C-alpha cells in the first residue's frame, strides 16, 4: 500500500470520528442550556474548549461566547477546520484520494454523508431544526462506519482506518476529561448538589455513556466511578483503555502482515499496559489533571510516530 | 416522404425506423413517459452519489460537475461496427508505425510525403525520443479515435487522440447505469459487452513491461492529483485494474528504477500509465517547474527501467496539422487506402488555402492546431459578424496556428426531453488498446451529444452530454 493511501485512510476515519464527536458535543451543550442550571455561556465556552476550538472561535468572534455563535462555529463554519461540515468535507476529500482502497459501499456512504451535510448545513440551523440535523449527521457517519465494518477486507487498509478512528476517539475522550476534570475532583464531591449531578451527567452524555454506566455502576452517579468508566473500563467503547487496546490490536495486525514491529507498537503497548495496571484511586492520588495531560501528550506522540513508521509523508 | 438534410441514426432521413433501433423502439413505445422521467432523474442521482464528476478548472472543490447523461442509447449494428473497427485498426497501426519512423529514420519525410518542417518544427515533436525504441514497440498503448457520421455509410475521423485520451470511464459507467436501470432492454437486445476493458487494459499494459522487470509486472496509474478534471477516471481505472494510483510526490528514482513510496518502503514500478502531459512528466528533462512529475524518469525510461504509456512524444501523431496528412500516412505504412475518411482540411499555413479560408469563413470550422476541448474554435455558420472579423484577424496574424474544415452535417440521435424524443448531434470516441499481441477495440465507446437543439459542439466542457453506446451482436 502507498504511504499516501495509509495517510488518507487514517485521516478519513479521524475526520469521520471527529464529525460524530463534535455533533455529540453540540447536542450535550444544547441539552445543558435547556436545563438552565448553570450559566449557559460558560457551558458553551467549555464545550468549545472540549472540541479544541475555543481559541479559533475567540479569534473570529471575540471573547464573548454566545449560544448561536458557538453552535454555528462548531456545526458549519468553514473557517473552523473541526466544524462538523469541515470534518465531513475533509473526510470526503481524503476518501476521494484513497478511493481505490475503499469498497463501493463505503465510498457511497461517505459521499452520501457529504452531500447530506452540504445540504442541511448550507444555512444557519435554527434551534427547532437542530435535533434533526444532529441526528442526521450521526446517522450518516454511523453509516460510513457500518459500511466499513460490513464490507471492507480485514487487511492493512482496514487497520489504518481503525487506527485513525481510535486515535481520534481516545483523544476526544481524554479532552472531555481534561476540560471537565475539576467536577470530578474530591473537593467537588460534596455529593448530590443538583449542579454536580447535571455536570456529571453531561460528561456521560458527551460520550453516549449514560446507559452503559448505569449497567455497570447502577443509578448512583459518582465522580470516581465516572472517571473509572471513561478511563479504565475496557468494555466501554469510548474509554481510553478500550481505544488504546484497539489501537494496539490493529498495530499488531499490521506487524504480523508486514513482518516488523516499529516504535509505534511499543508506544501503544506501553499505554495499554498502563491502563490495565492502573487503579482509579491511585490516579486521583497522583492527580487526575496531570494524568490526563500525560495521556494527551502520549496520544499525539503516538500519532506522529505512526506517520513516520508507515511513511505517510516521507 | 419528406427528406431531412441531417441523417438521424434512428429515423434515417425520413420517418422510417432504421433496423438497429427495432428492438429499442418496441420497448420505448410500451414505456410510460413519466416513468422514464423518473428514471432520468434516478440516473443523475446514481452519478452524483458515485461521484462520477469532473472538476472545472479554476473553480473550488465545491465545483464538481456532472456530465449530463441521456438515457436513450446510441445503437450501432454489427455490420457497421465491423467496417468501423477495421478502419480504426488500420489507422492506429499506421499511427504507431508513423511514430516509430519519425523518431528513427524518417522514411516518410525522405519519400517526400510529409514536409520535413512539419516534423522538426512541430512543438509536439520530442527530440528526447529520437532513436529510442519503446518496450514492445508500442507508442500509443491507448488511443481514442473521434468519429462523426454524416450518412448511412459515411464516417469521418475528426481527430486522433494519441496522448492521453479520456472518457473511457463514462463508456463503462454509462453501460453500468443502463444495466441497473433498464435490465429488460438488455435481455431483448443483444448488446456486446464493454466491461472487459479494464482487464484488457491491465493485460495490454503488462505486456509492454520493460527489460528491467522481475516477475509479474507492477503497473500503476499516474494522476496529476485530486483536482484534475479527469481525476475520477484516473481513480476508477486504477481501482478496476487493481493497481495503485500514484502522484508525482509518491515516486522517486532509486537504483535506476522508478519506485513508489509504500508503507513498507519503496517498490519499483514496471509500467506507468500516466495521465499527465509530456511537458510535466520530468522536471529534469522538460518543464523544470513541474511539481507533478518525477525527476529523472526519462533517463530511467531510456535505459529500459520503466515503460511509460503512452510513450512521450506521441502528440505529434494527433497534431491537427499532421491530421491533414493522415490519408498519406495510412497508405505509406499499410500499403492500403485509408478505410476511414479524413475531413477535408485546409492548412492555413499554405497561401492558397488561407485565401480560400478567408473567403469562405462563414461556412467553415476553424480550429487551433494545438487546441483541444472545443476551446478557441470558430464554427462559421453559427458565428456572429464580430467573431468572424476577429478570426479573420487571427488567421492573418498567425496562419500556421490554424486549420479549417467544412462544416459537416453531423448525424443526430434522439435524446429524451420533457416532451419526448428529440434529435441532437453526436460524435463517437471508440477506445483502442495496442500491445505487442495486437490491437483490441472495445465494441462501443463514448458517445458525446450536444444537448442544445441544433448545436454541433459536443464537448463536455461546453455543455455536452453522454449516452450509452451499443454495438449489437450479429
């Protein structure tokens, strides 16, 4: 496979995952705003933080964060490289570049996603239409993922697609924890203020994890359990542990296909081992924030090493 | 019965259905117009979703356009096709022999059949190819011969495309779309398949592998990139052949071979089907500003390390000034009279011809010698006074840049419109593969159709559409 193709696949699936995550964040923000339990502007600012687009927003719109401004910026502004529309366009651009590596079904799902996005995001989306628009985008990205899962040969093409998916997903979950870590800290554990409850639910909602959490931990929402669930629970498909072990699996398939084990494998293995060994109480003791910061750094290092190991550019 | 000046391929010159269209007409009469309208829209949806688009130069990525597809097939009988394909084979054989000759001993010039300066002063002549024998002796691995029809048995060659002819993906996708939408048509009409083309192309390219090849030849398609107007076709062909689609920056010369950067290091390529013009191919040997090509590829080529398809320098054979000599060229190399006719052509570089052209401008078609895509041409009968005056100036200033031809009465084929069938002018580009094993012509080709009533311009860049082209079984 061409290095360029590996690169294109990796980014196509990173962008698809990103589009979906951003859509979910917007949905979470909207939900928070509707419950009116906190200053809505602060919430939108923190949502922008989580999406990693606060600085670029401020650059264009100034410091004041409005709900309409934030939604439009995250949903469809072409100046924001991580807006849903930009992410879908970039995913499709990469898909066009690697079209020979994709099945017809995956390409059609991707192109259909793009056509739908261009259509429903052509104009500002009003509050009334927002749920339907977000819903459509989630369905369309799920279709790309489903077509990939159902029709693609399990070879190196699939591996790079999956590596992109899980790196982006791990990054997204880590970012949510990074922005919201303070509501999970023991000091905030005065247990049960309704404000905290809303905050904790928001975190779970932003990773579609409420149902899963309930199955594992019951109805009691506790910050320690949330942190455990999102970082270490290997059954939770958006947890750091899950994403990293999937990353490692796919790097392992590549290693056995190609017959060599480049440095990125060792990095992924070290991360996975760490999640398997660590205990959530110890993480709190060490400092949740520092821990998450370190995870974010490791993820970005891993991403760069994969680019080098598989000759994405050079 | 009333006789029309224009020959219609379905209705002839009157109202009598021509035989190849019998089966189609039976079907069409039983069809509901509303259903067909829905099918026409459905076809467009299929094309859009599949991304069968072309990019318009100078526009943003958002400007991917569809080439309009018309659901009424263009139908050619087996007998008609037999004659056409014989003529095409003869012509393509002659073109390859001509290319070999002008880059070697130039017998045709010595014999006085072509003036020496037509070759030596031609921009498409590539001195780097002198004395070089391409692997397998093939210059034009892929050729597209543009034909027009003027009557029941008269076909003319309008142009020979010997560089990088495009449009074959439309031939294949148009058929695929028709098969999906109207399967019943194909069970009642016996249409020769076109779907073998990608396999034939792959085999025919592999058959021209260079001496340096070890084991099974590795073939790749070279594209200028995602923003090229024909990018869809490049990726389509690579996909269908099961080979890599590469860009210049994926390639590098290593140990006397051209190699592509894979996830596991550099891997040599044996045959490169390039969809890139000569001048961009090698910044070391041609245009130094080209970022699209591969520095040093020409040196590898000359040393037998890679096959470039089509060979560099083939442009001299489809040059519009050389075109006028094609009947001589065919006769010179095959010893036979040309089966397919040339359109009579006035070379404006010759004084007598120029005078004639200037006197009769309003009846002629004037083309730039090096132009393509329907740009920069004058269609006399449709031109305004201002346009005629402008071309008179251009012709006087640089006569050798132009040729002129009579306006042909191009045949029509019906298209499907809101009010039913309506005749529109068409041309035909069959695709030809050349390998050391012989010449293979896919039964069918790309039919381009002018969608505007009365228009003679079929180019997609000028608003033309396409049709599925059927060649019936005997």
